[in-house]
C-alpha cells in the first residue's frame, strides 16, 4: 500500500477530510523523526517501536592510496514490530 492509498483508507474509516489526514500523517512523521534524531525510542501501541542507534565516527586507512578516511557518526533506526500486530496478521 502506498501513501495515497493509506491516506485514502484513513479518510474513509475516520470520516475526516483529506487535508486533516495529511496534516496528522506529516506531523506524526515529523515527531518520529525528531525523537529518533534525539535517540529516543518511539512506541506506537499495537504496531511497534522505532529504536534509533548511533554509530560512532571511525577512521579507515585506504590500502591502495594510503589515505586515512574519516567516516562521520550515523544514526540508524530499527523497527521492532509489536507481538499484538503479528498475532493479528497470522489469524
């Protein structure tokens, strides 16, 4: 399901207009992004949890050129699906 279909389905089920659904969706994504940038977990009941992890910067020496490269710190996000959702999907 793509974003358009998701927003359309949310609109049908909630009875809210499309602009309201879009605003809620964008705000939710912004909040999740901001919390992950701050390395805070984000839990959504019965769906799952976004778990950010920061990799530290590191250096690596290129064996061919002899140059030392510095790789910047990086934040990766893991999504852990909730057991309740897995149970619903497997029914």
